[in-house]
C-alpha cells in the first residue's frame, strides 16, 4: 500500500488507519491485530478452506461456482497471461496465492518480527463475530420492511456475488465456503485495493485533505460494492431496500477496514455471510 507523505496522517490504508507508522505502533491488541503476520494467520486457513470448497463442494457438471470478486481477480491475472495451470496450481488458485503473497510481502516490507501472537488471532476471531452482529440486525430490519415492497428478502446479502437460485442449491459446506470466499475477495477488491487506489488519487495526487479523501474513498467504494451485488427485482426494477442495505454494508465494512484493518474486515464479512446462509438453510 502507498505510504503517506506526512507521518501520522490518518487514512484508508492499514498503517494510516492507526494514525501512526509501524515504527510507532504499540504492542496493544489494537495494533497487533493489524500486523500482517497475525492477519495472515487469520486469513490463510480461510483461503485454504475456500480452495477446498472450489475443488469439491462448489464444483458441478456446469462448472465451478465462485463469487464475482474472485472470478474477476482470476480474469485479471488471465488477461496478463498468468495461467495457474502453467504454474502447476489449481485453475482458480491465483487469487489465493495473491492474498498470501500480499500479506507476506507486507510483513517483509514493514520489517516486522516473525513472531506470531496466537492469543491475538483468537481474539480477532471473536471480534470479527461480534462485528457481524450489527449488520445482521440491520439486514433483518431492512428485510422485514422490504418484503411487502419487493416480494423477497434483502437478507441473502453480501455473500452473493452469484445468483440466489444457484446458492440455494449448494450444500451447507459449499455455502460456508462461498461465504468465506466473499469475505476474502470482496474485502481484497473493494477495501484493500480500491480504497488504496482512491486514497492515492484523492490525497496523494490531488492533494485533498486526508479526512475528506478517506471519507470520499469509503463512500465511493461502498457505492461500487452495492451495485456489484444483485439489486434488481424479478421484474427488472431496482430493489431500493436491498440497494440501501448493500450501500450501508459497504460503508460499514469500509469503516471496519479503515479502523481495524484487513483481517478484521475479512473476518466480520465472512462471519456475517456464514450467519446469513445458516439462517437461509433454516428457512
């Protein structure tokens, strides 16, 4: 991620979000949970589980069902001639490799010690689950209000990135892995990459005030996050309650990313999606 030109400025990057550089970071849980090694320890098992789902539970005669963010990353690499199979990797594995390499390179560039604090990783799991609760409440409120207006619930929310009818046919394990994939790759695309690019454009290039630039970046990424999801009714109109939910969810995850970092954002997103699909399985 791009470095801030003025030390101590706040922004959308992992270091900027803390208001201090790695050199000035404390040893509190708040700082440890944003260190790349702890984030890698949280995210790597999720990446592996999603890859297992891709080659087993999400594969059918019609192909492999994946979320749109993951597929977009795969096509991005493919457009540059980077072929996973030529590298003796599973066909859809390049985004997973990219996530792991980004975190390892970040760890190396930041010159952090290679000592993992496992209690921090455990606490990150708990924090992620707790941060999913407000979004579940919001989804339920909007869902109940939206049913009379649009004929279907807004609750099959952030994990989609694939048609609802396709998700409905998945096994419980496949739904879990789809949820995890959305948490990883939507946060990578819409938060880590997009927020960094917008921050670089608005603050570093156009010299916008740091707080205004960070706020606009979060809003723009939230809008793009919303329109990325299925927001239309069966008749082709815009499902405004569902659009509102996705927009608020994008703002929520953008704020979590800016304040708590990539790992917690991935964890909260995945925890929310898993809870949603668990509720769908009971309905």
